[in-house]
C-alpha cells in the first residue's frame, strides 16, 4: 500500500458566506450523480508546495459532497528525489545532462510504487511528473489497462521544457484519459491521447493560512521571530530554489533599504522532503543575507506553520520574484489578505495579478525595488490595490471554483456530460480572453 495522508474533515457549507448559497447549491448538484465514486489523488509529498496545499482542502471537500476521495503519496529514496527534482527543473527550462541511469531510477521507482498500488478506483489523479509512469508500470505489471479513468495534472510551466525530459515523460502521458494544465500555453502540441483541460488552481479562504487574524495575534507572531511590527516589512513566501530567485529578492530589498532604512525583509520557505535542492539554496540565501539583522530567513524548521505564514503575508508589500512559475498560489493568498503584490511577469502569475490594479508585474531586480518603494511610500495606493485584489481572488481563485471545475471534468469522464469547448469551462480563469484552447 502507498502512504495514506489523513485530512481534516471540512464542510462545503462553511464557504457559503464567502461565495454565496447559489455556488454551494450548484456544486452539490454537480456532485450528486458522482456520489460514492472512488477517487485517488496521488503525489510525491504531503507537506510543502502548492499541490499539498490544495489537496489538504480539496480532498475533504470532495468527501463532503459525497465522493469517496482519498490522498496518498508515493514512496522513494533520496536518489529518486534527486532525479525528480532534476526532471522538475528541466521541464521548466533548465538544462540537465540526462543519463540512462537517471531515467532508469525514475522508472524503477515508479515500478516499485505500481506494485504497492493494490486497489481499484473510479478516478485516479496523478499530480506532476514524479509518479507519472505508474500507469504504464501497472500495464506492464498486469498485462492490461488499469481500471478507472486516469488523469494527469501538470502544475509546472512546460513552455520551455527540455526536449530530453519531455520525450522521456511523453509516452507515459499518452496512456492517460485526461491531462490538466494551469494554462493553455503549458500544453505541448505533441501531447496526443488524453482529453485536455485547463484548470487554474485556487486557495481555501478558510484554511489556517488564509482566515482573518486579529492584529494582536499578528504582532505576537512577528515579535516571536524578531520582526518589529512598528516598522515596515516586505515578505516572500516560497521554496528556496533558483526559480523563486531569493537572491534577487535580497538585492531588491537592499535597493529599497537605501531609500527606506527601516524596512525589514522576511523570507519564508517550507523544506519539503521531495526537494533536496532546497537545502543548497537555503544556504546560499543565508550567505547572501550576511549579517543584516533586518533579513529574517525562516522555515518550518523554525516552527513556521500556516498561521505564521498568514501573519507574514500581511506585510506592507508581498513579493514573488519568480523567474519561472507554474502558478504561484502565494499570489492569491496575499491578495486575499488585501495586500498588494510585486511579482515576476512569468507563468501563471499574470493570471492572478492584474498589473497596475492589484500590484505590479516586474522583469528585473531594479524594477521590483522601484515598485516596492512606490507602494511603501503610498499607503493609500497599496490599500486600494489590496482591496481590488481580494475581490479578484473571490471571483476567480477560491477552492469552491476549483472543486466545481473538477466535478465537471469527472462528469465528462464518467459520460454524464459532454466535453467543454476549448478544454476549459466558461467561468474558469480570469477572463474569457484567457480561456483554454485545445491544440
């Protein structure tokens, strides 16, 4: 058996005051014909990163509307996670010198996990590349197609995927019944076989990371970590890796500090077991910070959990200086708290951040610093952008919309409904102009 992940029960009705009774009723109507369907979500980690964040809420909400949903994680050794991290990076455009041994490590670990796959499901949702070869491994193992409908979810930006890594992954994806990407631009033209869907991820407004926090609680958390709430601070909450550019964030902060000497910087990451590269980047970030005691580098190893992140995301300005980004849920998390965001103009970030209205999209370190300075100097502008951003997220990026999209996909795969035109549903994403198109 694979590793089962326990989840805290949730009630969909609790979201009613936020999204409205009509939305809740629609979701329950969509779920009714699927009642009792067995659904498995399978990914590589139960903690750290956007996938685990989403599943923590999506799985119990699926259960609440009548589905037999569960969440499991694959097993793997350090060697496997070194290879899958390289695969993750190369799928996002980094050059990796692939060897036959690396390919065999990935396949062998998928075969081992396939041997632990000992139950049948109506729907199996495989998240990202780490476990993507389990389906073909099961077919080799059993000599027949695995039962149920299999769906592959891609949470990364594939636009510049390295040919070798994509060619290694592609044959395994062709066996799936459906594939789901964040944006139409992420769908590779040579991916044939599965039905294609566009579903941007979303946040849970009732999770500990996103619920309202009393001001005194925020102040107490900041004080616990040596941050002065009476002085302005900027924050980036992301993994430590080259795509999040923590070193560039420090450089931008130093430019800002020349103009506003009191400013503080908070960098927070969760150190996930499937991300061995994180430690190297953590050390590089600490070295770059040097002896500047106004730079606070924190992680779950310092006791930072969801409530603490909630407080840190109430900074005067939240930064997400990504140079490559599949989506970046931290954008919607910060906007939901009414905070303006300055973020890299890449990947799924422009889906969430309306440039000049809910924050700023930037392309360079200098531009990042300039935009942060403008928001720190103009509190009224920062508040106005934050207020607009909160409503933007309410309309497009809450977990109820994500659940509704998934129910629609499952209904299509179950033969209840017809596929949507273009691979996305009419109210999915920021605007009709950005709706998905099937290649």
